[in-house]
C-alpha cells in the first residue's frame, strides 16, 4: 500500500512540475507579445503525449476556457502566411521541389462549436510544383492545357493546408475532425 501511495504522490508531483513548466512557457510567450500556444509538435518530440489531456486542460485554465482558446486561434490564423517549409516543420511530407506560400485569410466560424468541423479560407500567393509536365508555377497551372494537373495539385494543396491547420488547432487545445476550405481569391 505504501508503494502505491508513493507512486501516486510521485505522479502528482510530476504533473505539478509539468503544469508549472507549461504555465512558464505560456507566460513567457505572452510577455514577449506572442499568442500562447501548446506546441503540439514539441510535446510529441519531448515524449509528453501521454499528458495531452492534462496539457489541454491547463491551457484552457491559462487562457480562460475553450471559447477564449478559439478566439486566440482565430486571431493567430487570420492572415497567417504559410509556406512549404512550415508544413515540413510540422512533419508533413512535402516534395522538396514544391515551393509555395499561401495565406489563411479567415476562419468562418464565429465561435467554437462542438461539431468537430472548421471552415476557413485561403489564397495562394506564389507556388511552384514538380509535376509530370515538369516544374510549373501556379499561374501556369491555371492554363486550360494543365486542367487535369491543376485539379490534382489543387486537391493535394488543399489537403496539406487542412492538415497544417489541424496541427495548429491542436496548439490551442481544439480538436477538429473535419475541415472545409474555400478559395479566397
């Protein structure tokens, strides 16, 4: 029985230390003028994924609830420039010959909803992709000659951006399952 109590106390102590660690990170972010985020990719790199539920709860405690977390997420995402490098840094498999820059223009949802669905808009600023026809720019892909390639690239890019936004939403403790995107050209 004593060993069970010791293990529980050790685990509680670990959780308090971990909570303090994250609160320190979030306070540092706020003090440097940044929007506080969980840093999901780092949580996995540091092998802390078994504490995700606790970390999400602490984050909501820190920011003032799930609705406030959504407001911070919306603020962070609106007019966010995203590049192929950002997606690679988020562990997405992007061809090294593909280069692009897109802007997440807005989140359409006005508040957090439990439906598990998020709708957002984005636009392509600049892009070059390696295709079966060689390296093509976004403007070249718009030519009717490349219609079938354009639709493949468009669907692929849309999926990659949705995956990236999914990763970012986790940084705010929000777990969306479905995404609807809209071109905002």
